[in-house]
């Protein structure tokens, strides 16, 4: 038994691992943690994150302890999902397929909140903008607004803070022709999102600068929130929770309580 399998078995009720076909027949794997709530939370990992990453297991435990029905997929090209990651090309179709399957399986669930990280946040925006989904809200951590805006600031002396060796060695399947491959722009799609939006970003994030969140906020419809956290370390996505939990978790909790009814 792997360490990740052992971690999953520690839940009061271990998740069901399910598979759905996306619009292009790509198989998408996801874990469903059932609970009795009117709102389900679909957690959307970013690029190079699988559904059973230790942080995501911790997040699933927190959400289910709060009685939220929770689903976490492997993005296409990652883990047990098929296909090739396209950096917001067809990932919105994958999320739509997962969301509809969650709604079908979870009686009593009326709406879905997307809790998404990095490029997963761009995927969530495009999913809500391009599909008829009962979106209660979107809670986006270090979101990508547009691929053309990405200008990572790589410091070899601090890289160990952001990418572990195990992560670096487990490479997903992705589109190698990154600059030329087609992609959807979340900053364009967010104009067609009509659900409450919360954006959280660390100032001068090393990978996705906080200007991505500012661009999304300016283009988004009300109601919307923007939280740019000024802390040392330039942390990105779920790494924020490891270093600034006391600042981040209350923002997330209050937003969910306001817009994602149990």
C-alpha cells in the first residue's frame, strides 16, 4: 500500500474513485468525498498537481469535516486521467463532465463551488463561462489570467521552497509547444461568469504574478473580492497555506460561509 493510499484510508469515509468521459472521450479520474451539503466543492488542482497530493488530502479532510461534499479530479495528463494537459484548452470540458457527475451522484446538492489553484483557476473560470453549471461561487488561489502574462522569476537558491524533488520527478503529460499551442484566456472568459468570485494571491508570486489576479478582478462581474497578501517568500498556490495559514484560511472560510450554503 502506498503512503497516499494509506492517507486516504484515514478518512472517516474514504472517497470513491470515479471516472467520467470528457467531451473528447478523454477519461478523467476524480475522488468523491460524500457529505450532506446543498453545495458541493470541486477542487481544481493546478498544473503538476495530482488529486492525492498531501495538501489536497488535507484540504479534502477540512472540507468534509465542514460537511461539504467534495470532489477532486486529476487534471488531464496527470495521475489516473488520460489525455494531454493543454493549459486551458479542453480542461473546461473535463470540469463540466466531473461537475455533472457529482450533481448526478450526490442527492441534495443544488450548486457547486469551484476551489481552484493556479492554472486550475483558469480552467474553472472557463468551465463556468462556457457551460451551464449551477455555480454557487469561485474561490481562486494564485489564478492564471492569460498564458501570455506568465513571466516566472526563477531563483535557484530558493527553488526548493516551491518545488520538491518528488514533484519534479513525476512529470505530467502536457503540450510541449507551449508558446504556439492554442489556449483559452481566463481574463476574457471571466466576463461571462456571473457567480461570486474571490481571488487570493501573494504579492510578487514567483510563478504567477499577482497582476493576474488584478486583471481578473478588473474584468469580473460583481460580487467579487481581491486579496493580495504581502508576505515574504513569493509563494504560489497551495504553498501559501503552509506559510500564511492564519491569513488565508479565514478569508476562504468566510467566503464559503457567505456564498456556499451547507
